[in-house]
């Protein structure tokens, strides 16, 4: 699963992923929905919609909203898969949800598809054996001890 041959910016990929997420949740995506999802202004959303429409990735209808075209849906699905894979991994190693989401957003654009796939396999491997195997429990305890030691040293 790769989007690297599309030469899209991170921002464009984020918009496609947001359109997919909002569409899956609400059945449609409008300018204000995407502005809220990405915490940007509606004029910025319209500007990106026009660019993505010109690239043939979405169909933008002023005042009606936007739908993903097949290529746009494919790219958005890949980005969503990458994000969810990274989120699962980061949560597995006890990264707080908000930080895990922010970091997954950064990492989803940069990691090689083979790396993402290995992470996905690793997460599946651990989940099939129970999400808290002895190794992960030991890791959680190790982190707690280290944090306590660092706090005591201050």
C-alpha cells in the first residue's frame, strides 16, 4: 500500500483522509466538516478542494460538498490504514492517545510502506497472543520504574 508515486503533499493527503473519515461517519463531507476536522478555515478547505478536484481525486460541488473519486478514495484508504496501524502500535507501547494520534499523523506520510506493513504484522502478532503479553507487561513496568526514578532525581 503506497501513495508515494502520487507526489501529493502531506496536506493534500490529510485532506483526503479527512474527507474519507467524515464521509464514513456522516455519509457526506462538506466544507465546514473538513474545516472542523482539520482545524483550518473554510476558505483554506475550498482552496484545497479545488486543487484535489483538478487532480481528479475528488468531485467538488460548491455548496453541496465533496465526494472522493476512485483514485482519491484509494489514496485516502491507504493513508487511513497507515494512520490506524501506527496508532495501534503507539497505543500498544502505552503512548497516550492524543500524542499517539499526533505522532501517527506525522509518521503516516514518511515511513516506507514496507515498514508500515512490518508494524502492522507486529501489532497483529501481539494482538493474536493477547495485547498484554509478558514482554509488554514487562515494558510497562520498566517505563513506570524509569519515570519514577527520573522524578525522584529531580
